[in-house]
C-alpha cells in the first residue's frame, strides 16, 4: 500500500488511520474490487453473501465496530466458503473468530478489529451499500488494497494487477491502522 500511495497519490485514499485493524488471514497482501455488506451481529447474512461467486472481490463488512454484547460476524467456515467461491479477502469492521484457522489460509486475506469466541446472532443485513469505517466511506465497485502497512482504496484499479503477495504468517500485530507506516511494501 505504501508503494501505491507513493506512486498514485492523487488516485488512492488511505482509510481512517484512527481505526486499527489486525491481520488474521494468511495472505500478507490482498486486493480486489469492493463489495460491501452492513451486517451488525449478523454472520448468517455475511455467510449468504460469501456463498455467492466472489469474482476476485474483497468483501468489506461493516459490523458496527467492536461493541459489548456483539459477536463475531466472520469465521473459518465462511473463509473456506469464500475461497471456494473466488473471494480474495475480507475487511471486517468488527470481530472475527477461528483466528488460528484463518492464519493458515495462505491465499486469503483477513483484516478485522479483533476476535470474539461468541458468534453473532442477528440475521439481517444489507448488501451493496456505502459503508463508513471511522471517517472513511467505502463504495461498492471501488478497489481496495490491504497489507501490513494498512488499507488504501481507489475508484479504479491502480495496481496494474501486481498488488498482493501470497504466503504469510500469523502476525497479530496491528497494521498501524489504515495507511499507517512507510515501510517499502507493495
């Protein structure tokens, strides 16, 4: 993301740096066209979306952040379904679970605010709506790029198809928030 931000400063927008995401997926960098869902405490709705063809997209899930009483909206079973259906990763404004399982999925990216052993219990959500994370708005159809430095987005694909690397680790360290850091990663 740092290289994209440097090379395309007019084309990319770093997401709100006050929101700190952690890396849970095995893919060290991932990108794709954005699909969105707003699913407060509603993992079943998220699962329905991920069981549809992903077409190399990234699902941005607005789960309302980390709130008392709300459970995880994404887990290992959903990640397996997402990979089968062609999704590249998820960015979760909320909690996930099965973190150890997710870290072993080397071709799938997961960024989230935290974990919860408890699964959410609501069922309703909305797909294809603009979602707000911190003070940043993410639009369906835009492009998102995520790695250890943070998350940037653009209205068009500015990577030339070269963003993201496969492989990874189990780093649970903060990504430094959106757009944080200046290390020379992709």
